[in-house]
């Protein structure tokens, strides 16, 4: 007996089903729930488990009805889904649930986001970038110099500070230092800091102020910076510019004591190296691997851009909204990790969501396309590939494979992990690459 009373389209990629649970099934479930309530409820005058059924039904009618509905809806939704052969992308939105009436069926209305019908066109010919993956001589020299600088010690010098020097300095805010409510700080505090002049992590204004100072000399500088909350995305919002003046005094200057690039240097970097050319070869391999990864990213991006351009279709807006929510949550977490007080940052989260919309649409578009291509090309992830990917991800997270499987399953991400492995495999297929280890990028559980 069919439980689907009606099925209709209520929008692009959106269907609405009216489902009817047969009266005998409703009554049978109601009796089971009443019996369970009768065993556990306590009513004065009756021993536990001996409360009359009629009294249990009267006293706990609403609780019993709620429990019956919560049990029946998932079960009969799955049956309705199988009968209608729909492929929902999200759990159903259930409403219009009728109150239970003795001897009557239970009806409810479920609305779901479904996969769009995608007519695949050209999925073979792509104009993909093919940059060289061989590092140049200058790149190798720069990489070796970077390692050399990182392992170098520091020695004091009697000269003005220059870019690359380590300066010990006293820094004091003079103006623009405000408390939470905007009040001027009563007593500016002087801090002693160690700064490498020109380091990307150091304020450029501070590096410029320190350049040319000898030990014992001081100067002032003004830092102009934009409120971080005004830039949720690359181009979002009007920045609010703050200015703050500081006094800085150099108290000591050191320069790097760079070691010579020889066999001893190579051994210091890696005890397995006995010659400097071994370090060079290892550096070339590392740079080449980085270039290969960059090349792969460029080719994948180009392929997805061309696929999306060739296959325009209406996107399931519920799925897009969920993706936007995920992106906004990720952004909020990144701000919190950077120390931003989200409650007082003045962020307009609606603007953030609006800025995230295009990226969310591109991701959803790509995922649906790759799934359709995987179906058309009969691409599947074998169980051994799936297990291997789980094992790799478990090692990366320093946990066991069974523990990771349980965690992903409890979070509802196990199926998403398998789907992403299938999309990754489809990408490799489209790029004409050999079937690589499905666990090549195990950390991308939900990435598109």
C-alpha cells in the first residue's frame, strides 16, 4: 500500500510530498507507546507499572501523541522517499502534521530539496594551464638562503639598524590608545620587544621607524589600521581607519651570523646529509612538489570553471543556504581564533552571508556537476579505497580508524566523506590522471 498521497513540484529542485501513515500502524504504535508509559510513570494510588491504560492515555495524551509522531514520521518518510524515487539533498522540512485521532491515519507534508536534472554536455575537452613544475636556479638559491637565515645565530653590532636585523626596543603608545568604551588610557605602558626589521609579521610602520636607529636613539611613528570587523570578505564593507602614535627606542641591535653553505651546513639541517649537494637535491624535490600541488590546484579550478560555464542550471536554494551558513560559521571561528570578540566586533552577519553567497553557489554547482558526471561515468569508490582514506585521515588526526569512523558517523559526515572521495576521483578522471590514492587529500571532508 502506497503511503504517498501526492507529489508535486513547488519550485526549482524542490518537491512536496503528502504522506499518509495507515490507521492500523498509528494505532499499533500508540499502543506500544502507551504500554511503555504505563511501565515507567508514577501516579499516586497506583504501583509503578499497574496504572490503568485509560488513565495513562488521559493523563499523558500530548506526550504520547508527540512520541508516536516522532517515531512514525522518520519511518514513513523513508518509505515515501523509496516509493517516489526522489533523491533528497537535505533532510525534509515537515509541517502540517495532523493531530492524532482514534482510528484515523496520520498525515504530514514533507518538502525536500532534490537534485536538479543535469543534461551533461562536453566533459572531455578542457583548456587547462600547464605551468612548469621545475624550480629555477633563483628559486633554489632563495629557498636555501631562507633555510640559512632561519638557522643562523645572532651577534651584536655597533651600527644603525637595517632590514633583517634583530632590534631590542622599548615601545610606548602616546595617542589613540582607547579602552573598550573609548576612554583615553591614563598611563601608557612601555613594553620591551624584540623585532626583526622587515619581518612580514611586524608592522611596516615599526620596521621603517627602527631602520636607521642606533642603540640609544628613539623616534615616533603613527600606525594606521583598519578595524578587522569591517573586512569579512576581500571586498566587503567600508573600513574604519584608526590611528595610533607610538614612541620607540632602540636599545640593542643584532645581525645574523650566517653559516657558510657547505657540507657542515647540510649536516646541520639533516644528519643524513653528508654533502651540500644532497641538501640542494632535497630542496629541489620539495620545491618541485610544491609546484606540482600549485599546478594541480590551477588545473582543477580551471576545469571546474569551464564545467560550470558549460552546465548552467537552477541550484537548490536550501542547499546553497546551508553552504552559506557553513562558510559564515567557518569565518566566525577563524575570527575567534584570531582573538576577535564576536559579541562586540560590530559585524553585520547578513552582509557576511551576502558576500559568501557567490562562493557557496560555486561550491554547490561544482558538487552537483561532479556527482552527475560520476553517475554517467560509473565512477565509484571501492571499499578498500574508502578504508584506506579513513586510515590516512585517522593517522593525520592521531586517532584510530574505528574511532574516526564513529566520530564522522555521529556527526553525520561519514557519507559526506565518501561522496567527497568520489568527487576527487571524478576530478582525476576528468583531468586524465592515473587513478591515484583516494586518500590524497583526506582532510577535505566537505570541501568541493
